[in-house]
């Protein structure tokens, strides 16, 4: 690898290959790294081919360098400004789930004394309840 490239630096490279999991980007003649599909752009990327193609020139940020494995982790989205958060329409907003009231009603507390009971004491009662 080359000593010019440092973690955190932003460089320009050329896409040399595309796989379902990411794109390979050549930083110079001897060095290339991988832009994982999650680092292509802000938001979800279903198909990387909709965003990149071989030969594209891209600006990438160096996320990691593994000299021993000879791998460089790159990010395109780290060079882009994050989109502004917009409020979701009220119709699309998820509603909080209601508790299952039926489960609470189904359990009837027997006229057993309150407090601590050992498992041995309760076992026969539980067996009888499960057979009803």
C-alpha cells in the first residue's frame, strides 16, 4: 500500500468494479479500496448499480486501512452533507402498540395467599391450571 493515504483523508478515485455488497475504487495505480454498500449514500441502497457504474469518478473518505490484510475501507457518503431531517406525514407515523388486554383478562388470580411461595408449593397448582 501507499504511505500517502491516511485514515480521514478525502481523495478522488475511479470505480473499477461493482459487486452486490459494494464498489471497488482505485485511488491510484497501485491502491484500491472498497466502498461498502452502506457507505454509498445517505439512506438505504437496494441496488448499488442505481448509484454507481464502472468508470465513475468519486470523492471518497478513507475510513480504515488494514496493512496486514491489504484492505482500505472507503466512504462516499462521508464526503456528502447529510440530508435535512423532514417530519414524516402524520398518516405514515407509526402508532404505539396497545398492550394485549386479553392476556391480562385471561389470567385470573386464584384465592391463593399473597407473598412468597416456593416452586415446590406452586408446581401442583400450575399443573392443574395447565390442564384446564
